[in-house]
């Protein structure tokens, strides 16, 4: 093992120890355990079955690679935007989240869908214009 990897591992272990020290010191261990249990339950009861179901449906699509890629990107964007999208309304201080996040999220997902659709269309047109010789 190289010295750089060992050093990075030592820093990581040190940071985890510091996190545990902060967790125990603040007395919020119960809240963290509840959050972790809730996230595991949400993953196993909602996210995993949803991803498996969508994966089965996408398996029948002719351009499944492009569709899978678009779903991964849209899912990642949604996961990052979820805290802002689910922020409570109305806000006492509108300057905390001043932008139209819902609209912007829809625009980004729309661009992802549009790019995926354009890629599928270009591939389809190329196949029609240059059929394979058999």
C-alpha cells in the first residue's frame, strides 16, 4: 500500500472518529439513528421497488441504453434538488430560497428528456439512411 493511500485512509478514519465524537457530544445520536432507520426503510420500501419496476419496463424499450442514461441523470438531478423542492411553504424569509426551483428543476429534466429524445431520433434517422447490408 502506498503512503498516499495510507495517509488518505488515516485522514478518513480520523474524520469518522471526529464525527462520532461530535455525535456523542451533542446528544443527537437518537435523531441520527431514527433518520438512518427511516432512510433504510424508505429505500427498501419505496426506492428499490420503484427502480426495479422501472428497470423492467425500460428493458422492453428499443433505445433502452439512452433511456436508462436519461433516467439516471434525471434521478440524480431530482435527488440533489429534493430538499429544496420539498422545503416548507410559505417561507417567512423569501430570500432564503429566492429562485423558482420547481420551474428550474422542470427545465433541467426537460432538457435531459429532450437530449435523450434527440439522440434516439438521430440514431433512428442514421439507421434508416444507411441500412446494414446483409
